[in-house]
């Protein structure tokens, strides 16, 4: 997980150096989930910096969960079984 965080930071720094990071006070729309009638009252805005901070916290968690799911599925469904199943269909 530390490798993913370090890699993300390195990529953001390299992209910022080459292209510039831009303005972090740009407003990003979000849904507040107060009432579920999907009107303008359900939406709010946050700054781009706050959105990126939330995304940086969420993305490593999702990657970690996908890695664990892959490990569990690879233990449950062996590769030899998949080869036998697809070999019989040919």
C-alpha cells in the first residue's frame, strides 16, 4: 500500500512539473445526499483541492481491496481448473 501511495505522489509531482498543477480553488459539484429528490438543493460544491485530497485517500483503499479480492478468487478458482474448462470447450 505504501508503494501505491508513493507512486501516486511521484506521478502527481511529475505531471505537475511538466504541465502545471492548475488552480485548486476551482469548484467541483458534489451530491450532498440530504434529500433524494434530485433537485438543485441536493447538490453542493467543494474546491478541487478538497476533492483531490478525498480521492487520494480513497483510491489506495480501493486498489488494496481489489488486490485482496484477486487473491481470494485466485485461491478459490485454480488456474488448472480454468485450463481444463476452456480446453474441453474447444
